[in-house]
């Protein structure tokens, strides 16, 4: 994906691997594969939480895409 990009980990499965995190089929959260900019826990995440994560992501893009600044 071309720059700029922001990765949002939405939901317990994406954040930590969810209920199956101790299984050999799960490698943990998505951060083991790609760098995550915004973390959104919940199973399922709330609509207001998702809106907040999108606003944070847009703010990071406006700041030049600085990773890790939540």
C-alpha cells in the first residue's frame, strides 16, 4: 500500500489474538505482522470507539503519519 497509511487494530482478535491466543494456529495480535498505529480493543469494538479510532488515524495523517502517537 502506498504511503501515507495508518493501521487500526480493531477488536480483541486483532489486538491480542482473542480467545484463541494460546493456540498454535494464532500468532498473537496483528502487531506481530504489521506495525499498528491505533489500538481499538473490544469484542466487538463499539461504534463510538471505531469513530474515535478513525479520527485519531486522520489526525496522525495530518501530523505526517507519525507512528505510535495516539
